[in-house]
C-alpha cells in the first residue's frame, strides 16, 4: 500500500511538472509573438497630380500616410540605433525616378532623447519622368514605404506599406488635366527641399543600404534590423552559447547540471523539465526588463 501511494504521488508530481512546463512554454511563446508582431500603424493612400501622363513629361505621385494616434515613425536619417523611413518605387521600364521627397520632421523628446519624428498625417512624394519612347498605354507603379513604428515605450520591428497606382501614358499632344490639387498644393513643384533623403539612397528611390558596425555585432544588427529576423535569432542563440564559455559562466555549468541531476532523481525527462523551467524563468525576466 505504501509503495502504491508513493508511486501515485510520483505520477501526480510528474503530471504537475508537465502542466507547468507546457503552461510556461505557452506563455513564453505568446509573449514572444506579441513582442515580435508590429501593430498596424500606417494607412496609405496614393494620388497623381495629373489624370494622364504625356510621353517625355514629368509627373508627381503623393503617398499620404495616416499614422495612428500615439505612434510615430522615424525620420529618413534617424540617430544610430533607429531604422530610417524610406520610400521606394517599383516602376516598369521607361519610367525614371527623378526625386523622392520626404516631408519635414518634428523634433520631440522621447525617453529622454530628442528625435526627429513623423506623426499624424504626412505626405511623401515622388517626381518621375516618362520616357519619350514609352509606349502609349496603361501601367501600374508600386510605392513602398518602409518604416519603424514606435510609441513612448518601445519600438517595433520594421514594416513595409505597399500601395499601387495606375498610370495612363498618352502622346505628347494629348489633353492632360491637373488633379488632386488639394493634396499637392503644399508640395514644391519640383519636389525640392523637405527632409534630407536617406544617406546613400541616390535618385532611384530604392532602399538604401544601412551602415554596419562590422564583425559579429554588425552582422547580428543588420540581420535583426533588416528582413532576416530568423538569421538574426540564430546568431543571437550562437552568441549565447559562446558566452557560456566565458570565465564567469563556464565554472557554473557543471554545478547547475549537478543540481538538476540530483533534483531529477536520475530521470532524464524530469531533468529536462526542470532545465526548461529554469531557462524560461531567465528569459521571462530579461524580456520583461527589455
């Protein structure tokens, strides 16, 4: 009878450990996904300044970005550590991106640091030229606004707002009417001035390459701040493994393993559950501290 009670108690203990481990894992995964998922902050609408585009003529496209209240976007040239807001254009052959125009930023203090930001409703614009030899017809141009959204507490992974605009190309002597005057009345005719474009962006409107600090740190930073989040997480994991070989950590490894081995009473699965609970506790603590 006593042995039966001991066995039942042991089974109940193992089941409790199972439940706690799964609960901790679910909470960790949920918190991690919530941190990684960037909120829907920006809604965009595009406008042309003419109803049709003549062959060989220049024309403007405006992207009106409506930024959700309580959030802001970084400037095209933010301080180190932040991700620039960048506008790029994907256009068929025969369209030349002459200039990308960024609206002026406002300077606000966020977390004790003065930063150039975008808030509220902002109008970005592009000046393009249709080639003289471009065939008459209808085309579709794509604008992409890559941005990092932040609130007063944290910044989120970068996102890209993608919008398309139809363009009809007509002969040079065709009748063309200006449209959307309310949108373009505050913009320079040649789209000069405004906020400085991202460094290295050139005139193509394509996203500029970010400067790297070099070495493993620069590689991890580029991966996490770009579109290779999976690679960045793998590099961070490998860095954490290498840190276990440091003089202040490595001597503790056999002590921790021995402690869990004694607590698990020789059971491999229980040792794994104890180790998992220990690691999840560390991850939760450091994640909550930012």
